[in-house]
């Protein structure tokens, strides 16, 4: 069916790809919303392109950890469903989750930010669910954790960034 739709929906300005990893696609699609919130916070605080690039790389690593642990294919992260969707969502002023993060960076609380967006923002619910699963399974998801801490009002946006920066230095290794 996917190949049929790929052919039927093709247009001069639309090219579709398929993959064999619906679970990985769903995990990447969900967690990219959390990372888009974090990217909006980063931009809202004026941290710059290098900080945001580092954040998104580490966000991709967090997503990969969850994806693999739940049975997805790590290669999905490098396709349109993973990195492609993450980059589009975390860099677009049209992204609801990115704009939500911008509002959080301004010190606006979760409820008011939801009211200002006036549309569904999936990232907060996903961040909480991912963190609950991570705590149960013993996974380290520091970006998700700081997004939740901010949503819950336990830290400010600058404090969340500082908490990420204060983590113990270590060699970069992909955990999946």
C-alpha cells in the first residue's frame, strides 16, 4: 500500500519515500516535538546556532536511545522521518512546538503558552510520557527531563540550560 501511495501521490513538487519501520517513524515523530520545544527555548534565549546544533544532535541521540529500546531501527533517525522532520520542526516559525518553546524562554508558563498557540502542541505530553518511561527503564534523557522540569515550573529556561551544561563531561557515544 505504501508503495502504491508513493506512486499515486507523486507530483512535480512532492516526492515521497517509504521505510519498513513504522515504530521508529512514530517514535522519531513524537520526540522531535520535544526537541523542537528545546530548540525554541534555545533560540528564545539567544544561545546561537552552535548551541542549537549541539542541542539537536544530542536530541537525536536521546531519540535514538528510545527508538532502539522500543524496537525501532536506528537507521530511521537519519532519514526524512528522523533527522529531516527534526530539522524542519526545530527550525520553523510555523512549528507549534518550536513557538511554544520560544514562549517558555520568555518566562511564559505552560498554560498561557498553550493559550497563545491556539493549536495542539504535542511536545509537553510527549516529554512527560518519555520521561516516565525513561525513569521506569533507567534511561538517561536529559533534554526531555529539563523540558519537563521547565513545564512543571521547577526551573526557569536559563536554569534548564545550565543543568544541561553542568552534566558530567564524557566522551560522545551514541547509546544505541
